[in-house]
């Protein structure tokens, strides 16, 4: 997996987290496609820390964000 821009700690935590959490699945897409946390946080209008928590499974996105995550992943046709 190419993880430029992501620390080994974030990549490992994302790989170990459950894909039942859409935030983790979004993280897998972003890490593998080198999408910056800054761009993701801007898109969802949340802090970068929030994005890192979603990516590592430490937080579950709020319902309004869950819908947008699911729609985005569906549009990208990304699933694990």
C-alpha cells in the first residue's frame, strides 16, 4: 500500500480497525489513493483530527457525515 503523507502509525491503525465503520473505509481509500487529510477535512467541514479519528476507528462519524461518506464511496465505487 502506498501511504505517502500518512504516518506508519495511522496506516497501521487504519489496517487494524474494523471496516464496519465507514470512516475507516474512507480512510483506506484515502490512504491507498494518497488523498490528503486536509482535503478530506475541507470536504466534510471537520477538523483534521476528526478525520484521523475516523480513519483509525476511534470515532464514528455523525449521521450527517455518514451519509456523505457512504455517497462518496459509492460514487467512487470503493469497497473492501
